C-alpha cells in the first residue's frame, strides 16, 4: 500500500518537509520529482542521508502545494 502524504496545504514549508521525512532514519528527504497529474499525483522522495527512495501519494491540492515549494527552491 502506497504511502499517503499527511501535510495540509496551509502548513508552512517546514511542516510539509517534516511530513515527508525519511521513515527509516527520520532525516529530511529531497523531492526528486513530482509525477502524475491532479487526478493521480505523487512525489518521488529521496533521503539526503541514507538514500532511501519512496513514492508518496498526493491529493490534488497537495501536489499543487509541493510544486509551488519545489519551484521556490530552485
Ligand atoms: Zn533516511
């Protein structure tokens, strides 16, 4: 069963990042890619410490929230 993102769209960036942190070592993850569309969106995340990669399912509004965050970081 796929992991589902738990952050709210009005959370600050730090909370969004915390909700995506690595399930193995609890370090921050980097969002490698946002995939899919508003019907079926997900984020590929890669841990900055242990390299654990996983895919997190996103609601349409979460996908939008994350895409704004990723765009700001670049
Ligand atoms: Zn990790």
